[in-house]
C-alpha cells in the first residue's frame, strides 16, 4: 500500500518527528518504507529517517506491507498532518 504525505511542520523532519514516526510505526506489524529525494529508508529506523532531511512542504512517499498496512499508513498520515504536534 502506498500513500503520499506533505511535511507541514516548520522544522521539517528532524529528530523529534523522526522519533514520533518510529515510535508509532513500531506499534504495527507492517513494514514501513519512506521515500524522498531518491532515498528509500526503513521507516522504523530513526537513523535512516533522519537521513531524509525533508523540509516543510516536502512530500514523502510511504509504503507499508503487512496485515495492518492500511492502519499504519493512516496513523502515520494523521501524525504528519498534525505537524507532529509541534
């Protein structure tokens, strides 16, 4: 399953948002891949996510596979849509 999401928080994808994504993603069985600017990383790895360095307004492509993939994508989409609550 695929979904595209736009980063809306002012600081972009820095350590705190990456931690929030990983913490949430680890609650699901499905795998999570995040793509941006030609990079494809494991969405359950904070170090890999931080290499994306996506700024405000950038679009991330998410891909999840597994029994709860749809729920995982919906949860990550909702998290990003809140601006990571920053």
